[in-house]
C-alpha cells in the first residue's frame, strides 16, 4: 500500500491475469489542484472516483475507542457530476465493511469507484469472504440501470497487500445489472449480490483493500450499496496441535536412540 497512490495515479490496479489483467481506475489528479492523492501504509484511507475526478476522503476518518477499529462517515459531497455519501468500518483483525450512496447529476452514465484500505495485523491468512447488496431508485427518465463498468468485471473485489504487492483474494462479487423502471422517482429495486468465499495457501498480508465500482445512468437516480471484505486464518484444532507436537517428540526420540546405538 506504500505505493498505491502512485499506482492509482497511473490508473493501474494490480490484479491477477486470470481475473482481469487490464483493470484500471481513472487517472487521479485530485480535481483542479493537480495534487496526487496520498496515503501511508500505517493509516486507513478512502478514495472516491467519479468518472475522471477523484477525491481523497481519508480526512473523514473517526477513530473508535477500541483502538483497532476505524470508522468513516462523510456528509453528502458533490464530486464531479454526482452526489456521494460514504460510510465504512475498518478493523485490523481484519475486515472492511462499507456503504455508499450515489446520486447521478449527469444526463449520461457515470462510473463510480471507491477504494477502501487499511493496515491489518500482519500475518499468514488462508480465507477470504465477501458480501454485497444494492438498492436502486429510478430517476427523472424513469428507467435506471446500474451495471458493471470498464474498471473491473465485478462490482466488489478484495485485495490483500504486503508492501507494494497486491493480490486479488478471489472473492469478486456481482455481475448482473440492476434495473428500476416505471414512474419517475417512484420505483425502487433491491438486487442482493450474495456472498463469495475463497480458501488459499497461507499468505502474508499486512494490509486489506476493498474495491467497489459500477456504472449508473439516469439523471437524479440513486444507487445505495453495502458490502464487506473479510480475511481470516484457519487455526489448527488443539487436538491436532497436540498430535503434531507428539509426532515431533517421537521423531526426536528415535533420532536420539539411533545416535546412541
């Protein structure tokens, strides 16, 4: 995560070739200031992208009393031609849960990307899970569709990182379009994205990231998202630990006897 701002500024998000080698985020120059967004590996961050405009929302971080849990809760913000409100909870234990509500203020389709990231307890992890849900309310034209974008082939994805190296956790979620059609501002459609799980060989991670990205059309339409990415490790059963330890003692005893003979 130490070089994530540089990678994003170059519009490249690392992902395995089998997943989507050409995944890209919009070039980020933080609006008219021309200053690149930045974050350190030692602090949680939140970045929002609306078409080719980005905003570093990390300043809306609130630290919880527990010390290992962080919360984000932004007011309603105007970014590009859209209204955006985001909330999230990060836990170094580790998980990221998030919600985002966007209102399209443009007559054309708008692409949204939200990148959530946090340092976690460094260690070997073996399992990842994801969940997601979407609610769409149609806008002025009466026909609103939220669909995947050219940024990533799914709506939600999770990444484990170690320093500058990022790995897709294999829990990408959501591809089907969600449509709300009828009388203007009167139809709401709920599209549950379900959940995904993946087990993998023990892998060292010290940071966790979640990416939410989608395309939304229809002026004044509203899309509301919820989701979560979780990392866990499989702890051996106590009996297995005892058995393993006993095996080591037996092997050690046999080796000692052979040396004495």
